[in-house]
C-alpha cells in the first residue's frame, strides 16, 4: 500500500469511528462504487476524501472536482492528500485550478498546498501564479510566511528567469532571504 494511501486510510478510519463503510471503501477495487460516493447526497467528508483520493491516484477524472475542493480545505492533511492525488490524476485542468487557489487572496491561508502542487506539476501556470502569490506576501507584516517560503523555494526549483525580480525583492525579508539566495542560484541569468 502506498504511504500516502496508508496514512489517509488510518486517518479516515479514526475519523469514521472504524465504520464498516470506511473499510469497504478502503478495500473496494470498483471505481464506480468509489465514484458513487462523490455524487450521493449525505456522504460524510471522510468518505468523499477517501473515494476521491483512490480515484485520483488511479487516474479517474471523476475525482477532479472533489479533489480541488479538498485542496482548498481548512484541514492541512486533507489539502496534502488532495494535492498528492491531483499530482497523479493527469487532468489538464489541475494546474489552472491550483493556480486559481494559490492566487486567491481570500483563501491565502490555505494556499500552501496549491503552491506546492504547482511546483510539482511544472505547468505553464506555475511560475506566473507563484510570482503573483509571492509579490503579495512581500507586504510588511504579512502573516503567511509559509506560503511565501513555499513560493520562493518553488520558484528556485522551477528555475525560470521571470522569477528573478521577485526573488530579489524577497532578499529584503529576513524570513525569506536565505531561501531567496538559494533560489536565485538556481535561476539562470545575472543578478
């Protein structure tokens, strides 16, 4: 069993109180049974998460909408499992959705996993979204340093020269300076 699936299964098993429905969803190999959980009214969140995750890692695009909703959830564990599944789903809409979530100022508190997903996907939307998100985080007293740090590290990993100006700006922020130096070292072009 994949480590991400094992961790998710343990978490939802506890959340469900060890319900037989959870055990059935964890064991089934029927993608239609999993997909039905995503559309049936009254399904608990843990059931939807487990079904969407299993479908997503299997490449079943019926999981896309549920996974995107979970990517922007207030619970970081749900966001992480959704990002893991979306990275494996292979749906061409994923990068655009992650970019929209990463740049949504109303939901910036939940932007960490969309930012990391964009870096993993290495999609054309990644660099512009990370630049936009990082520029907004460079305001004085911004409380979302983890998001800013993920943007700096991600822009370094992506190595796109368009990131150089915003990474240079990040050098002035003590919490980001060291990561910005490392990121700039990975970006082609002069300082």
